[in-house]
C-alpha cells in the first residue's frame, strides 16, 4: 500500500531515519512512520520546511528527475539587504561550486519581501549582528543541487541565516506546525505536484 506524508521539518533534524551521531535527531523522532517509507529529496540539517515521505518509487523518480523541473519555493533570511542587481543575478543564474566543478544555476525567480513572513522564531535563534541588517527573499528554483540556495545567495554576497522550503509546485506547508506530520491522499498529492498518475 502506498502511503504519503508531508511534514514541516524543524531546524537540527536530519532528513533521514539513521543517526550519524548519537545526539542527532532524525525523522523518526518526529513521528512513527511505517518502516518502508523514505524522504523524497533532502533538506540539510540546518534547513527547515516542507518534506515529503513516502514508499512510492514512481513519485520519487518523477519528482526528483531534473527533466521534470518542478518548482520549489523557499523563504530565505539573509544577512544584508539585496538590491535589484543581486536579485537579477539570482534570477539569471549564478556560478556556484559543486565539489570540484562549477555549475551555472538555471533561471530562477527572486524577490525581496517588504516585511518578514509571519513565522515563529527558530529554535535555537539565528545569530544577529547589530551592525548588519537582515532581510527575507522568496526564491523559486526548478533544480535542486546540493546546498544550492545557500551557495547562490553567498555567490551574490548575502549569506543565508535561515532557509525554509514552503512550497513544491502547489503543495504548501499551510497550517502544518514545525515538527508536525500529516498523511495525505495520493491523488491529492499528485494533483498538487502537477504530476499525472
């Protein structure tokens, strides 16, 4: 039987079920998942937000294969206030390092948010510097390279303080609290992701 869960991953939790160190928190600490499920894609330990957990191998292929180019939208708190030039650079593609190779990111959407999104403070809180302001941008990508959002923002001079994935296509976190899990109907999930079954 195929099962589908969406969750709001908190900061400090690994996107896996196996601990790498005894003190690490994993997805199994958040919810009692069936034994045959696994996360689709990853969020770094220090990133937060939307994650899909399932045993549907077909969905795994369709969602993660780069040829399908699903939109992923992030809320990104950065150090400093990006201007139009930096935002245009993010939109047009920036060169980032992936191991020993260089990669130019695909065109993206980037916009500066005029006010902070109405989300709870992170636990533990981010580091603040009195001499440097911070701001939030919304960034929409159609690819998912390793630590791509962090590398992109650093490449244009705005280090990431907090990173939250809140949307994949039309699937949104909505009212799922940090650390909470919701089981979903497979047809509804496919429809929200814009994937034909």
